[in-house]
């Protein structure tokens, strides 16, 4: 059962990582990056690394997308 959960988490990490790569617009990419951080935290939790999962959850799923969103709000939409 544990191996199936790890395999499912690995598939989720691979799918969300691919989604981050193929998302071109920075605003949606910030949200997709948050889901990628959440998937990594789930993988770490499935591998019984709770402390690493908690750190990943705070940094990868909350702090990084928040900083990107703040940066995008500060810079604004530039004409192309």
C-alpha cells in the first residue's frame, strides 16, 4: 500500500512539474508552482519525511508563489 501511495505521489510530482514547464504566463505559473510545491510536500510525507514535508509546504506551496505574486503586482503588466 505504501509503495502505491509513493508511486501516485511521484506521478503527481511529474505531472505538476510538467505543467509548470509548459505554463508560459507568469501569473498562472505562480499558482501552478504552488501546486507543484504541494505535490512535493505530499511526496515527502508519503516517504515519511514529515519535517521536510512541512518545510516544503511552507516554502514551496506558500512563500514562493506569494513572493512571485508580489513581484508581479509591483512590476505590473508591461507592454510587449
